[in-house]
């Protein structure tokens, strides 16, 4: 069965090659080819999953060695794959949700002239993401990591004729390069300390390695995770990335790419377990980000940017859980999978709303859409209930376990982390209820369609008639069927995973597991979670359900204005990084010109001047040579007489 691992990656990679190199003759069939090959990869994943289920717990790790990439003495880099319970979970999520998004894109991108290339980029992304989670060593993981970054750049900037999309793609690419440097340094440190970068030997040698070495590696891995998973301080790219087509937001910024950092930390759990300082840094980053994203989401009127801030916050929950060690690894992955269902469904629902509203993204121009888009309303509503943690739905089972694990940290730290997680749950209920009410309830606030040529930020993927009033309508089946299937995952996945702790037992051989012991009973924590959920949703209802939504956002408080500007993250980056980088660059140029070049140029000038003066002695005139000979003889005679006198 291990021979099926390579075809799992090869199927979407073949699709990318065919679609990107096949030319315009594939414009009509291209979307179907890309979708078919994504589905083939999913089918192979299901076959491998069934095979793993039929094996004993200790035999559920498969290896496939393809070839030696760099076979030199002392440095062996192999192209080899490892399929275990952790990577299998990601394979099913990537290919399953990815295939549904391919189907959705057939309807969503129907009017786009470059849809063949779009599906080629989607296939390229799937192949890179699968390579990332199936690699058996950190160097090959790095190849997939960079491939994901490339594919995301191409997809975010797919409509590159829009300046905002081109700028967003470059921003995402550059911010991620910062994180990628962390992974690059971590791989180099692994080879320097352990002589290898294969998972087994590296993770097996942590007990013998010094804590300082492991802390350095752990912090570099955390930096990489912050970049890919949009965690503080490398979170600024995610909101701008919503300039990409909505299926891209569902695939990359909900279910797959942004979860790569969670996978990296969980896969490297042995390193973080042996490096408490690095593990504490992971916890702090997760706690800060879950609150940061939640606060930003409260002030966004753009439906996609509100969901993007929500993604940032929910990934913060996963990073927090991963930083808790063995008591949280399995719950981090569990929330990752349930989040993949309901957040992908929410993004596809947002795309469906945009499809019926002349591609409008401002929620203040929605209202009352539940009557006109019933399927979208129901599926979006189930995703909403799941993400806020409504009892019985997927988000309830996974998020509640993370909150319990946070309290189980113990001491003051446990109360702080648990309190932050509870506060994040309340804010999540607030901003998601706000999204739900502004979009589907209240009076209709529709505005004439904008002119794509004059209005920046309007997606050209859907036919728009400038000046025409929207006529909301349900999306075609190619869009609604994937939404319905994701809604089933939003409702039932969490309960299925929690039944007899099946998900925890599935991952335990890879991630390990320890039962946490919170200072209060699990029932108290669950009750508190439900209470704060109701409080957050109640406040949102009081503000947006009982009052008319104004067409123009009020000025708001200082915090509201800051949240609209992403809590000044771009201002901070500009002052600290851009301005700081400019001053550093100017200082380095000055030092280079005055000191480095000054020494080099001064030495050259001195040698040149001395050479010029010495050159005058060799002028070719016999009289000059005679005078120099006479002078030399006189000096010798004088020196001889002086020595005799002494």
C-alpha cells in the first residue's frame, strides 16, 4: 500500500502540469480535469485510510523511498514519504475539502476567461500541500512549504490586473518569506546538531540534545508557523489575501495552508516537549493571536475579511493547544479538522452571497437574504453555530476541549490561558452573530451594482452590471452541493471524533496524549463556555438584531477604529520594519561607503600615489641615473666614515 503514497501527490501535480502547459485547447475541459484529478487523490487517500484502519496500532506507519536527492558523504537527502495517523488526517482534509472546493469553483469561476489556469494553480497547491504533510524529513517538508507559498502567491494575485490583488499577493509572499527563513534556519540547525533532518532520528535524539539547542530550533519552527498560519507578529497578510477569488479563501485561508504551522508544531512535538521556553512561546503566541483576530473580526464590514479575522483567531486556538504539549496536541488537530469543515463552508457561503449580490462584499448592503437564498442561509447558519461552539455541533466538541486543556495547565498560567480562551469564545459568538444578522436578517439594504472599472476591490470573476440593483438568487448546484456536504461535517464531525475519544486514540501513537486536570470540573467549564457564548451572541443581537443597521458605519470608539485598521498592524510594520529597515539600510550603506570602501579605496589610492612617485625615478634619462648613482655612492661613503669615527 505504501506505493500509493507517491500517486497521491502525483495526481494533482499531473493536473497542474497539464492545465498550465496544455494551452487554450483545454479552456472548456480544464476545470473538469482539475476536479477529476483532485478527486482521484481523495479516492487514493480513502483507500490508504481504510488500509491503516485494518492494521494494528503499531503498524500504522508506512514509508516509501523514491530516490536519493543529494547522495554525498555526510549529507544524505532523500525524497521519501511517511504516512501515519497525523499525515493521514491531513491528507483526507486536504483532498476531501479540496475536491469540494474544486467542484464549487466550476460554478463560481464559470465566467472567468482564465479558469483553466485557476484550476491548474489549485492542483499545484494541493500537490505542494500533500508533499508538505507526507514528507518524512524536514528538508523535503521545506520543499512543500515553499511550494505552498508559491501557489498561494499565484492564487491570491490571480486577478493581477487589480492593483489591490497584486499588492496583496506580494505582501503575503514577503511576510511568509520571513517565516520561511525560520524554517530554513531550523533545518540547518538540525543538521548541525544531529547530522540529519529525517523525522525519526531528529525527534528520537531530543533526550540527548541540550535544552538550549532544542530551544533555538523550536523558536525557529515557531517563526515559520507564525508566517504560514498568520499568527502574531506575522499576521498582517491574511486580511489582504481576501483579494483572491473566494474559493481560494476557502481552500488556502480556512482549511489547508494556514493550518501548516499547526502541523509543523505538532509534528515536532518531541522538540517542544524538551524545550519548555519554546513551548511557552508557542502558548503566548496562540493566546495573543486568538484575541487579536477576534477583536479585529468585530469591526469588519467586509464579509470575507471578517471571516479572515475569524480564521486568524481559530488558528490561535490551535496554536495555543499545540503549545500545551501532550494534553493539547490531539485537540489542536481535532479543532483543525472541524474548523476545516465549518470555515470552508462559511467562506463558500460568503461566495454564494456575493454571487447573488453582484459581487458585493459590504455586509451593510445586505440584509434579509434568508428569504432569497435558503440553501446558503441554512448551510451558512450551521457553520455559524459550529464556529461559535453551539452545544452538539463540531466546534463545541473541539473548542471546549481546548479550553479545558488551557485551564489544566495549572496555576496562574492556567487561569490566564483558560480565561483568554473563554473571552475569545465570547467575542467569537459576538462577531459571528453580527455577520449572520447583517447578512441574512433585517431589512434589505441593497445598493446598485458598482462599476468594476471604477471601483477598486470588485472581483471580476462574476458578471456584474453597473448600476443595476441586485436580484438575490440561490447559487447553482455546483456551488450549493459542496456547501451542503461541508455543513454535514460542521454538524456531525465533532461528535463523531469525540465518541469514545476515537480521534484522540487515533492520534495518540504519533502525538502522545495526557489527560489534563483542570482546577474546576469539566461540567463547570462547559457551562461557562455556553454562558459566555450566549452573552456574546446576546450583545450582538441587541446591537444588530433589534436596531436598523446604518448604511454607513458609525465612527465608533477608539478600539473600534483601531480594529477597522487591523489593530494598527500595518502601521506597526511600517514604523518598525519598513522605516527601521530603511534606516538600517542607509546606515549600512554609509558604513560601506565610508569605512569598507574608504579603506579599500584609500589603500588603492596610497599604492597608486606611491607607485606614481616611484615611477618618476625610472624616466629613461642617463643623467638622472648618473645622479642617483652619485648620490648613492656619496651616502655609502658618508656612512662608512661615520661608522669608523664611532
